[in-house]
C-alpha cells in the first residue's frame, strides 16, 4: 500500500529522499518569491536550477578535468592499443592491460572516475525532475491553491469517475483503484485529485466548470491563482506547447504559435551549444573504438532533438527547466574550459599521481608490476642505455644506506641477472616494458 501522506512525492529508493530534500529548497524559494510579490513557478524553477547546478559545480569541474586528461593521454593509450592490435594471446593482453593501467596511474586518474561522478549526479538530476514535474507535492503554497475546490469535488457524486475521463488522469488510474482511495482515506483521495488537476489545461478547467456548474466559482478561483503561478513571460507553463499551438492555430494567432514553439526550440538550441562546448574525445586506435565514439557523438546530437519533442508534449515548465539547465551548463563550461586551458597540466598530473601514491600507501597496497613500470620506466630507465648497460647514478645519503650489505660483487651479479632477464626474447629489446621488468627483476633479486 502507498503511504497516503507521501503519495504525490516520489517514494523511489534514493531518488525519493533526495527529491524530498530538494523539495524543501524549492518550497523555500517559492516562499521567498511570494514574500517579495513574485510568486511565479517559472522564476522559481530558474532559481532552483541555478542553485542546484552551483552546488554541483565541484563535481562538474572534476568531471571536465577528467575529460581533459583523457584527451591528453589518449595518444598514449592509442599507441599501446596499436602495439598489441593483432596480439590476442593471454600474455599480450595482460601486458597491454598493465601498460594501459600504468598510463592511468601516471596521470593519477581512474578508468571509472567519470562513471563515479555520473553515478553521484544522476539521482540528483532525476530528483530534480520529480520535484519540478510534481510541484504541488513539494511546494505547500501551490498545493493550498487547490483548496477548497478539491474538498468540494470530493463531496460531489461522480467526481472521481468524471476526472478519470480526462487525459491528464491516464497516468493515475492505479491510484483511483487503490485500497486507500476506495476506502476513502482523506489525504490519499485529496492527493489523487490534486495530481490530476495539476495537469489540467485551460480547456480542462473550462470543461470542469461546465460539468460542475455549482462549483464554477471555486474552479475559476483555483484556475486563476494557478495561472498567476504558471504565467511566465506571457506563457502558461502549466500547458504543453502542443496544446498552446493548437489553440493559437485555431485562433489564427501568429504570436501564439511563436510562443508555443519558443520553449522546445530553445531547449534544442541550448543543448546543442552545450554539446559543442563539451570536450570531444579523439578517435580510437581501432575500428571498434571508432564506432563507439561515433555512436556517442550521434547520441549527443540526437538528444537535443528528442528534448525538443518531449518539450512539445510535456508541460512547458519541464521545457523551461531544460532550457535553464542547458544555459547554466554552457556558462559553466565556458569558465571551466578557460580554467583548464590556463591550468599547468604537468603540475596537475604530478599532483594527481602523488595523491594516488599516497592513497595506495594508506591502503597498504604493495607495489604491483603496473606501479613499477610507471615508476621505473619513467625515472630509473633513464639510467639504462639501449644495450642494457648501467649509467653512473648519483645516490643520496638515504639511497646509499639502502644498498644491501652483500658488497659490490653481489650487486654486480644481481645486475647481470637482471640484464639477462632484460635481454630475454619475452619482451622486445629496448622497449619500455623490458626496461621496467629489468629494474623490477633487479630489485626482486636484491630483496631476496
């Protein structure tokens, strides 16, 4: 059974509680707007969207930095993929994975870093949708606008059956047959009526007034108050653009037709601008990856078209939310792009790599082959020439103290073993992997 008190609110796992928290914010925004004489849902949606995107700014910046680093390190990843392109044996696949992981370690990022940030943002975005789509459930003042009409309707014989004849009631059919509704739980019945009335168009209000003529004054008062709340720059955001355009077409109103298409058009255009400002991934090293990149690009440009279509059929308030969100994201993206372009990328990479190293040490992780390849191939191999001969190395006091007490002869023997391993045909002579494994072998021998 549904909870009657929370009926019109989302009760979904995770999204429900997040929507409730965001609902408190929307309620506060509308309360303040009412106090200054601007009780407008459209304005509340814009302010609400702005505040939420500002709060999500740190996650957005982090995600964009990750995208930028991906673009920078993509050539290195592609070289590794090209190197092992026609090698499908287990050893080659393992070495390719190790070398790829070494690149990620070098830049201090995780292959799943972007996914984690998206997983954090998705519940917030879905909760935003629930709050805006079901405004009366979260904004007390808007819900109160439906009274006393709702109580008067409930008292009318056949009111529930009549409401179900409207297209606005289609998605709430299960609520009319729910046990709480049939048994007459007051809060449940009230919320069900509000759910339907909240999606009424101007024509629906007129039809309701004609059918229940004794309630025409209550219907007119409720519709009038909701029109004040929903009117945004002359557009009733409670109506869908499709309905507005049909009315304007019937009245042969050019201004009405333009007003109807402006929100869907702006939704598509602003999202296209947002996509254009996003960092674009480079082409992959193989056909499969290229196909994936092309599919992503196609989807990025199909979404604005789909959004425009949805905006035609949904209340204009949802379209206004999409437009506001796209504009805010585009402005954010401009500043983020400028910030990243001015950023010392080498210093940032070094800082990220150091953070990753500290995290590994705190977890007590032992050095893996990937980590050794990154560390030694990036630093120690500069002391090894192409023939495997060692170059003179200056040691600090601490490094000298770390030299084993087995003597120079043992050290020479250990190095010769490592050199022999380096020259093994398992790895191509002179390659990064062979040098890294040589150093690793040398250190393993010293430890033993």
